[in-house]
């Protein structure tokens, strides 16, 4: 699973955090672009949010990720691949704590003979140059605009009334994005769905501005790797 979307997913960027631009409305009714711009602005003001991503490909592989983040420098992430591989991460400022499970080490780090479960966290400095290439999530998420949006009717997301918006982009002619924006209360972005012939990615947002409890692992559970990976 080496698609661009998957790489962005692991980096915590691009697909899942974008909105769509559009011409401003001239009447009382907001245009699709206006609604998404307002949703993006609302999401950028959050102090915390939980992001759940599921990416499936036509080859049958899938990957899921849950990210709890302050959208700045503190976050907790767990990524799970079909087949049982899993990678946990805690980021506190400029420090990462990373814990792969046994299946992850066997498949991705070429340790086929490993039989014991991996219980220790590895402590390592955040490498800005490795963003998007080291498989680790970023606490930050861009909520930016792209493409052309049109209204697609109303819907419900986990019981919440939402406006459905369909976005197309010249840079990705093979895929379609659908955004669901809360129609009551604050215009939170509740869900995005990306579909193409090759993959299907669903991203859900929840726990808006809820208190975060993100802490470093206990000292006895940590291996320190000075300057390493």
C-alpha cells in the first residue's frame, strides 16, 4: 500500500484535512464553497479533535488510523494494517514515543524470527526532515481549500444533521471527495469520503474541543535512542 493517499494518511496530512473552495454566495443562501470555507475555519480554531481514518484499496489491503490531537504539538496515534501490524505513537513537543507491535516488526522491519510481543516504547527526537517519510503522524492538520464544490443534499452523520458537499479537483480527475458539514450548531467538518477506482478513504472527525489526556509512557516502559530512529 504505497499510494500517495496512504503516505498522506500516515503523515497526518493532505487528503483528510482539506476543504474545497468556491465562489462566494451573493444571496442569503451560502454556496457550497462558502460552507466548506466556514467549516475549514471552524476546524482550524479547535484546541483538540479526534480523527479516525479508514483506507481500503482494490487490492484488498486496508489501514486504519486514530489520531487524538491538539492540532499543534501534542497528539496520540495508532495505525493498524490488515494482517495485524500496528504502530502506536505519542508526540509531545519535539519528542516522539513509538511502539510497534510484533507483527509490524516482522513485516516492515524484516525481523521474521521475532516471537515475543513488543511492549517497550522507543523515545526519539522529532525529525522535521522525516515528515511524511518516517511513517509517523503529525499533530498538525491542514484545513485548506481546493477544487470545485457543489451541494449534494442533506445527510446524517452519527445522528447529526449534515450538509453533503461533493468536490472535484482537476489535479485528481480519477477521484471524488464528499464532505459532510454539520448543519446545526457550529459548522464542524464531520466526515470526508474519497472514492476512486483504486481506493476508498473515509475520515471522521469527533470529540471537538474535548480535554486531552496525552502523557509520556512510564519510564520503565521506554527505550531512549539518542538522535536515532
